[in-house]
C-alpha cells in the first residue's frame, strides 16, 4: 500500500516539531504536520518562553532596590508599560513561530494549518474533510489547563489568557500551588498587581524536596504575595465587572482570578477511543518505551502521554521516536533523571534526582547541605538565604539528588545534571576545584554530611556542612 506520507504528525509543539524535522531531514522521510493554532505549541507560544520573559520584566523593581543597596541613590524601576511590553512580546513570539515554521519548511515537512483527527490507523482527517494517509502517525498534541470543578469557575482565567490581557489586573487571585501558580504569582506581584495565592496544601510545589518547598513558600510571602494556605473549595461569582471569590476567610473581590490547577492530556475528540488506542484514566495515551501506542502505526510523545511533562523531555522523546522508526537506531528515553526549575524570584527552585524524603524511603543516604546569604544580595541589604543540598547514597557514594534554592538555580542544576548523569560520586564532585566567589562553589566544597537519613541512623544530625 502506498501512503501520502511516511509520517504524519498531529501537533506542532516542541515534541512534534523535533520528530518531524529529524525524520525528514536526517532520514529522508516524507512528513506532513498539522497544527490548529500557532506553530511552536505551549512552550513557545503560551508557556516557557513568554513566561520567562515576563519573569524578567517582573524583576525591575527588585533590581532597582538592589542598585540602591549598592549606592545608586534614588534608583527606581519607573512605570511598567504593559502595552509596550506586550507588543514586543508578540513580535518575539511571531519571530519564534517563524523560526519553527521555517525549520520545518527547510526540512521539506508539509505543514497543514488545521486541526486533524484520526480517521483510521493510517489516515488523518483535516478540518475541511481532507483525508491524508501515512505509514506512521505521531500524536503530539500536548495538554490543556484543567479546572478543579469549583462553582463559578468559568469566571476565572487560565495561564493562556494572562498573555493576552489588555491591561494588568490591579488585584488578582491565583489558585493552585504548582509550577504555574508560583511563577505567575511571582510575575503578577512583581509587575505591581496586588496578588493573592490560594493553595489547598501547607507548602507550595508538592513533589519537590520539602526543604525547598518551605523556602519557596516563605519567599513568596516575603516578596509580597498574600499567601492563603490550606484553602478549601472556592466559589466565584460576578461582582459588576469584577469577580467575588468566597475564600475560607470570607468573600473578597478581585479584578481577575486565575486557575493554575494542573493540566490534562488534550486527547478529546481525536478519534483515539474509536480506533481502540489505549488511554489512561486521565485521557493520556498509553505508550511503551519507544512511544508506541496499543495501535502499532500510532505513536505519541510529550504531555499527551503524561510521562514527564517538560518541554526538553518531549523533545528527547520526539527525537528518539524519529531515530527508532526512521533511523533504525532504537532509542528509549530515561525518564528517571531530569532536571527541573521553577522560576520564582529572587531565588529559583531547581532540582534533579531524589528528594530527601524519597531518599530516606529508599535506604541510607548522607545529606550535605549549605544555607547561606549570597554575597550579592547580602551586600545590598537582603537577608534572603540560598540553600544547596546534595543527597549521596551512603554505600555507593553516588550523588543521587541535588536541590538548589538560589539565584539562577536553574542554570546551576543544568550543569549538575552532567556529572549526575555520569553517575559521579561525592568524591568526584569534591575533586573539582571551586570557582570563587560563586554560589555554585558550594556544590564542591561541602565537606561533612549534615545528616544521615534512611535506616537506623535516620535523620540524625551529625555535624554542620
Ligand atoms: P501542577 O501539577 O504543577 O500544579 C497543580 C496545582 O493545582 C497543585 O498545587 C495542586 O494541588 C493544585 N490543584 C489541583 N487540583 C486542584 C483542585 N481540585 N483544587 C485545588 N487545587 C488543585 O500544575 P501546573 O498547572 O502548575 O503546571 C502544569 C505542568 O506544566 C507542570 O506539571 C509542569 O510539568 C509544567 N510546567 C513546567 C514549568 C517549568 O518547568 N518551569 C513551568 C510551568 C509549567 P496539590 O499540590 O495539592 O495537588
């Protein structure tokens, strides 16, 4: 049987674009790709990229305060002009979208600006009814924000909406305590909005190392976010052109309410169930180590598979899929070790490997930890503390976890990922001569464990790092 394409990709986000490009340019596959929205997907258009630019924008006042601490009397950030920032942001996203589209075109990938769904195991149907056949189909449609089911939640916004606002809200409620809630509370607060964060737990960033969670929670409060922890269900109702939110403390009025209560795989209406593609309870496509679904011609990568929902993981999955299927180089992705950073400010949270809590459950580990006030902010008059932690397997002496709460922690964890991926021991970390004065030098100068965890000596403090 002849097909229109060797590969048809549904979804032009990070994972789909990488798979399409590698299959076409490296292995000569005939590739088609359908994208219903802007090319680049969540990360480029309404996620990582615009979010990080907004994080940068939100730090002007903090930078001015630091400058004053260094003797720049009267240094002020001035007035933030959302319209001019927004215009620039739009132009930047258009540039990036063009780069993604250009990269695909240069690789001879045929782009269809349309929604696509499955018609059968080798056929996709576009919005205009056109049907295209392919030997392999890759689903890379990502995820979409998920609402918690609160009364009146339709009055709330999701993170996508924040990038499109005409003006900044004066008073805003952010609901959730994960990546998006913490980052957007940081942004909105930094840009001058009176920001309330309502979270059902007692420390934000569940899943991260508990010590880092506590620091992140305290920092949000310290920078001026009004934190409401252990919040129960919320009810929203209209209050003129504002929104009244019934919090545990009683009703309060906001210019905007934003839900950041998780994301779910975007599989509805794709025709997957009809074809017998196995889905998880939350709609995620169930795939094997090679990203192959229960229907052999259909593969899936990225957030739609709900493995590790991070852009670089989706890219790696897309690349591995192309190598395996079109390059005769079978490759799987190791989902057990990956770095992640949450861009709260001034100190970010960044992690790789086991948390202290996970390590304690698995057996005996040594925890090396340093907590200090970085020289840069200390000199400017800030008491903010940074924390660095290494978790070391007591038997093998391998570094199995690293957690950093500090300025540019994301940059540091990226580099720690290299020795950790190589299975480096604590002694090998220590063999590196420190670069002084830096924050990262702490990672190679922590001589004695702060405590042993797991097993008989659990949680016993043995000395200061
Ligand atoms: P997260 O899963 O990180 O957080 C969801 C938050 O919503 C949690 O605090 C959760 O509480 C809370 N929540 C969920 N359901 C309810 C409910 N019914 N009622 C009240 N609260 C609820 O999701 P995000 O939306 O923040 O981010 C989605 C994904 O996007 C992340 O998992 C991450 O992979 C990715 N991302 C990565 C970024 C980065 O790398 N820097 C930045 C932004 C997003 P609880 O903790 O109690 O479950």
